[in-house]
């Protein structure tokens, strides 16, 4: 059992090296030799952890997705008393990677996204990650809608349908929020929007969502 734990830790360590290299020189510049040097391990160690470069890249992509998802879930645990509506905003903000400390991860994520357009294996990994996040956001949006939360954490009628207002389509809104998060990530990275402006756009969208609900 200890050997298995050490093996997984080394795989994650190598994945971090892969992500650092992608951030520095793009996906096409990643070689097994450079990864080994960056991770300060031997080429043999890298090859024992991953049978091929493609397997290593897929693992690195999954590693980023797990980190983003874990930060989103940590938001839920850190403030269980906050409104469900506020929680949705915090989680989408994590997914959008808007904070400065996550900028390198955002660049790496978008590099993977571009590569996945022509790499079916990477695309499959991305779809799995999006499916997990979509499920989490669907649950949170449904909870916020059922509770009658507003963006400011106040209360609205619980039964929106009885007031002549169409209920929120939780899954549809989750998909929209994921697409919005990706768009905000790209706009901030190229300087089209500042992180603050991106956050304001996100909050404005959520305010309209809860007003409809």
C-alpha cells in the first residue's frame, strides 16, 4: 500500500511539472526529457509512471480538473451558512480561474482546451471534467431556486411557479454558467477584460438569473 501512495504522489508531482512547462512554452514544447528535468526525476521514473507522453498529458489535464473541483467543493465546506445563490457565484468564480494566483493554471487549461479540439483523447477527458462540474452546479442552482435565494442572499417566494414565474432550468443554467466561465477565463487572459470586470459580469448574470427565478 505505501508503494501505491508514493506512486500516485510521484504522478501528481510529474503532472505539476507538465503544467509548468505548458505554461512556459505551450503544449507542443513538452517532452519527456524536459518533464523529467523540471520534476527533478529520472527519465526512467517518468516512464514508470506513464507509458506514453499522451497518457502523461491526459493525467495532467485530469489533475487540473481535480484541483479546480476540489477548490470549488472547499468553498462549499468553508461557508456552509451562506446562501445557495452566493455559493453558485463562488463556485463559478473558482471554475473561471479569475484570481491572480490561478492565472498560470488558466493558461494551461486553455492550452489543453485548444489541443483537445484535434485530440479525441484529451477531448474525452475534458468532457468528463465538465460533466462533474455541471452536476455540481446543477445541484447548487436547483437548491438556490428551491430556497428562493437572491443574489444578495435575501428571500423570495419559494414556489416561483405559483407566482406565475417559470421555474429555473437548473441543468440548462449550469451549462450556461460553465460556458460563461470559460469565456471569462479567455477574456481575462488576453486582456479583453480585467478580473474585476469579469467578476462583475458574472454577478450581473446571476442577479438576472435569480430575478427570473
